[in-house]
C-alpha cells in the first residue's frame, strides 16, 4: 500500500445548525486517483474546501505526507502542494492563458520577465502532461475543455502534487472528458495524487483506484474500485436501492404543441448558431436534442424561451404564433404556459445572492398568489418554497438560506422545482441533471416521464447521450447549428455519435 498523501482525521464542520461534516476520516494513497461520491449536500465539497483552505474545520486534523499541517487559506494549501480545479472555473476571462497562470504568482514587479518565465514553464508543463493550450489565447475565446486545461496548468505551475477536481466533466463533451481522463492517468503515473469529486458513477469505475462514499455528512465506506460495482456505490450513496434505468411506457403523442419553421439565430459575434432549423413537438412526447455542446442547442433553447432574438423563422407555440425576430419577451412565453429550465443555472436560472424562497418564484413573482397589495407576500413565498423543498428533497431544507450556499446539485433542484411545478403545457429543459447525484437523477427522470404521461410536450437538450436515449421518444441530432438527422432512441450509439460529429452514415461506411 503506498504511503498516504492525505489523511483527514475526525474532521467536523458546521454552518449554524447544519452539520456538514461529521467526524470524517479519509486516507488518500500517494500516486492514486481517489474518487469521492455522495448525494448533493452530502458534504463532499465542504470537506474538499477545508482541505484547500476555503473553510476551516471546527475540529480535526489534516496530515499531508504524514505531517500535520494547518491550512488557514488557499495559499497555505498551495504551499503544502495542494491544487484545486473548481466546478466553475476561477479564471479572468479577458486575460490570456499566460496572464491567468501567473496571476497571484508573479514573483516580481517586472511583469515582462515574469511572463517570459511563465511562458517557458508552461511549455514544459504542456509537453510533460499533454495539456496543449495556446499561451497567448484569451480565455473567453477558448472552448470549455481548454479552459479546464488552463486551471490544471495553474495548479501544476504552483507546484501541486495533490490535485482536487470538483465535478470536472460536468461541462465537457465526451471527447474532452476522454482527454481529461488520459491526462489524469498520466499525472497519476508520474506520481501525482488526484482526488476526484463526481456524481457520475461510470466515471468512478473507469478512472479511479479507490472510492469513498459520503452520506448526510458522514463517511460511510471506502472501496477499492475494482472490487465494487455501480449498483453497490449507488446504494451506499442514497441508503436504498436506486433504479439506474428509466422505466417508461411507449408515448402516446397527440396534437402539436410546438412547431418551429426555418429558425435562424446568430450569437453576439454575428455567427450563425441555429441555421434554418425546423421541427415539432407533440403533447405527450419527449423530443430530445443530442449534440456536442456548442452546436447551437443553447441558442435554440434561448430563442424558444424568448431570451434571445432570432434573425429569421416562425414559431407556433401552444396555439399562438410567435415572431421570434422581434424583441425577445420571456415573460410572454411563460404567460402562455411554457416553462424553461436553462442550461446554465448560475447565469440564467438563479440569482445566487437571493434567498432560496426568492429564487423559487423568480419570473413568477407577479402571480396573484405571491402578492399582498403592492408588496410581495413573504409568508406565501416561504410556504411555497417549503413545499418544493420537501417535494424535491432540497438540502439543507432552509428556504431563508442564500442560494449561493447550496451545492450545485441542490441549486439545480431549485430551478427544476420552480419550473416543473408550474404544471406547464410545454417544458423546455436544458441539461436537467447537470451536477446532480444519482438518487436525484432517478427522481428527476421519473418526474419528466410523469409530465409526458400527463400530456405535456417536452423538448429536452442534454450533452449526456445516455440521458437523451433513456428519456426521449424521438431524437434529433444537431451539428453546426443544423438538424442533421432524426433517429429512434434505440438507434445504435455509434451511429448517433457519428451524426453528432457531423459524419453521415454513408460517409462513415466509405
């Protein structure tokens, strides 16, 4: 057994009345990839934030390389050889790669010499670890996968021997995730220690050497990955058996609730992201849109939800004809019975500084049920929030808590509860289970199927091909802004993958 890189001993942490970590003990062997899994709110991110110095434990001990250390802040963590790649990247978007890597580690007031030194070290790190990134590229112009490489390079530049990654594949395409796994395995083989926080059990099985399971703030098990299975890990996470497949009857589609003709949408740069797209969605069916992120799915959803103005096209929605080329009006779209779960919960779905109960009515705050004269009825808002918290198992169950204090998965459930509990006739839903644990995924999938069976029309966008195939009754594939094919969800995964890559079946055969 390799020597421990990290030992956490009796770590305890509370936030007010909420005890996030309860006497946690964890040993991570040097030169291994160690997974940490658990439901949303299980305490995983809190534990890693203590290790990285964002929080301080109320009690307990941290040992790095066998020596007890005090980690009062991230600088102390970096000095101890610990780096962290966050789920939401900590990059200055209008800085270059070099500028981001050296930020906070300039070592000299003479920036020109510092940039030259960073550039040389970046080249070495990129070659050693297969992390090729243009050092002069502006971060906001890089695809998400390369932005993540910049975060890893930042940590390695600062001398990290222990690397913590929080939900690293949540924003990656399958190809980008495969490349990340190859990089992580290479880092492990070079002696680095990787701690991987993820909800995706298949990733745990594919890449980790050992896995620890947390539930309700406690460490309930540590397993050698080769000696466990997905079903056992899911049961340990949730405390009960979990249905890992979607159980649904055949759809019984009825009248058309959404018809899109010739929709064309440009982004802020003037690039066509949705190119003459036409399709329909009927009551009682789920139409899934498969595709690698960045191929127009986001812009399509935003145009349909009234958030983004289109250049051309026609939309018939719930018996109304909508001209998407006029000024966007999301309130009008909501008013006719269409709900929208946005792909990006932070930028579009929530106001993180608001309390949970305020986000629960966001966009619906003018409904009479939430009004008391000229003011909002706070008691009605909180009663409504309490019902949704109970129905969607949002943790902690405190509607007065700032939304920023919830884990990413629980933030997602706040958005889902707000939109799905409106009982819309048409639901536009983007990445419904991004960052959500296996137990919550089971609940969300079941709720989506229940809405379909109740006669709702559902348009589903997800980068998770397994999710698209499991939930959809019809699958549309988008590539480069166009619908390049329609398939049954039972279609061969390889065929769907080729369509997602822009390769027609006939081309692939040749």
